[in-house]
């Protein structure tokens, strides 16, 4: 399970800057200290930790104007790249920017990271000043409105949303919505007000339902990506709650972390997939759901 957090102590900031230097500056032979600039004290910093507390990704955002936020220093460790973690950091920074009132985000991207930022919904707008006087960069822009949240295959996602609401009406009453699908990361959100208990927190049963639908949904989209059909059934589910949800319920599942294979479907046999859904309250991890899903051939008797 990964946890997005904000460095707060001197020790945490030291580890944060060390990680940023090792990923973003050391490969270019720049000395320690070159990873920092004059905006550090006016920026919001985020880092992604693994289960052992090691930093595996980080990033920063600050306001250029009241309407514009700048995302910088997105770094992911080499062994954790292509797992959707960079997109998780960017998403967290975008949420911070929205909370500060920003209407758009910009980033000055090296040529090697343009494709990554495009996958996060940014578009190249102009050439940017060179970084450290030598690294060519392009300025990329993304509007920060809900209508512009990255959504791969939006028609598929709308179809999935309709399936939930038509066949599981309570999902509509719970306010469960598909928020983001990148091809690797699937995120849903729910309304706290529609799922609140007498303690002012989210019902545990609602959290379980949100996690289950998120796991079901990512498998549905994964099958469509591979041109396969199947009836998806929850075989087993287990959830561990650590903290109550008091703000924004979020559920995130990463495709690359799903184990099992759908090859059996091509042989008209049952496929078994295991996955984990991380539940967050805004950016704070509060629970994790581990599920076993069966995917049955559509013509199975």
C-alpha cells in the first residue's frame, strides 16, 4: 500500500530533497543543492511512501498567480516507474492547486517527460526557459476543472457508470462516480454526505461497497482494453480500516498491481484475478481492500 504524505520535519525534508536530487539531478551530474530553488518555502510538497516508509515518488506545486499553479520536480524511483505512481503524485498536486483556487496548472517538461505529462492531461503550449541553462524544456498546460480530469476511453467510462446506476441503483444514491481512468490507474469517488453515520464519518459498509465497485470497474475496463467479454463476480473480499473518513472518500486501484491472467477467458474458462483497492480520505490513506474476482465466460452455464 502506498501513502501520499507531506514532509513536515527537518528529517523528512532532508530525505525528500535527497530523493529528488538522486532521481532528477544526479543522473545529469549536477551537485547536491541543485534540486532546490527559491520557491521551496512557498510551495506545497508531497511524497509517496511505500509500506516500509521509503520515498518512491515526490513532487511540488506552487502558485504563480491566483489562477495558475506550477507543478515541478515530479520524481519516481527507477524500480517503481510505469506503475501509475507519478500520476498519483500529479493528481495529488492538482487537488492541492484546486483547493488554492487555481484554474490551470503548468509544468516545464523535459523532452523525455513530455509523454508522461500528456498522459496526465497536459498539452504542450510553448517552449520554456532551459533548466539549469542546458536542459531544453517545453511549457505544458492543463485546465483544472472536473470536466478536464484525465479520462481514457470516456465512452467506456460513461457506459460503466450507467451499468452501475442501472443495475445497482444504490450506487447512484451513494454518489459513487468514476473520477479518473488513465489505462493504469482507476479512481472513483463517493459523496460523504450521502453515506454519513451518526458520528459524522462514512459508513464502513459504504466504504466496502465503494472498494468493491472500484475493483469490479477496473476489471471491466481491463477486459475492454483487451477486447474480451466476461461476467465479473466478487469471489472474496477483505478490508482493513485504519481511520474514519471525514472529508472526501476516494478509491484507487492500479492495473499493474493486479495479479492473475485473463487468458482462460480466451479458452472459454474462468479467470481469477486478485487486486487491492486503496481507500483515501482526500490524500490520507484510511483503508485497503483486497479482493478476489472471478471472470466467467459470457456463455458459461
